[in-house]
C-alpha cells in the first residue's frame, strides 16, 4: 500500500461532475486526471461501491465539509469501482447525494485502487482509503478503514490543517492551538 512520502499515482478516470451538472445526462460526465487542479492539495477518498448503506454516510460527511477543504486550498475527489453511469444514477435516486459538490471518479478497471494498494483481497473492492496529497503530488496523510467501519471526515480536515501549518502539531491539535516548540 502507498504511504507517506510516496507519489500518488497518475490517473485519468471517467467521472460524474459535482453539483447540478452531475444530475443531467447531457452534462454529467467528465474526465478527471491527476494533472487537474495542479498546485492544489488533493483529498482522494475511496469507498467500496455505490448503493450501499455505509458509503453514503462517509460521502455526505465529506460533502458537508467540502467548503472547509476548499477554503484550505484542497480539492476533493471521491472514487469507487462503479461506472460513471452508476454514480449518476445513484445521485439521481438518493436525495441526499443530489447536491454533492465534488466529482465521483469511476475506477471500473480497479487500476487506481490497485496502484494505491487498497483492493480488498477477498471482496475485490477498494477499502475505505483516504489520501491527502500535497501540491507536488506527494502523499502526506493516508488512512485505511475496514470495509465495515466508516471514517471521520472531520479528522481528515484536522490533519490537513495541521499539515498546512508546517509546524509540529501534537496529539489532538486543533486549528488555533499553539504548535509544539523545540527547546
């Protein structure tokens, strides 16, 4: 599995647009690549597959914090192994997902999941993996949860805020707290 200090893999995937464009078959589809949003932090989070019970809780958790991530210079991408057509259909038929503010990437060939090393060997789906990638394409935070356990988007935001300080941030550090000083 890729870890801190590794370069996030290059990718070019079909996707469903965020916002209202992602609901209309005439405007929903796009292609997203690692070259998009150059010079920005990227939050890429994976879920196993659409139309499940646990995945929307995480997706909506990230959606609720999307503006806060954007305010800190980060772009969000969600990804699963489902096709862009399935993503659009899910958004159209799940009222809470209709207003997602970020693109849903389609990793149908499992190439990106495989390159990241996050495919569950039994189920063949991506684990609940989260990557914070700096503007140079280097992974600065990664977390992976079991298929049965959701992650905490607020914690990912806290980690991004700590990374942005460039300082030494202690356990449970929160934005506005003092950084640790050596000596």
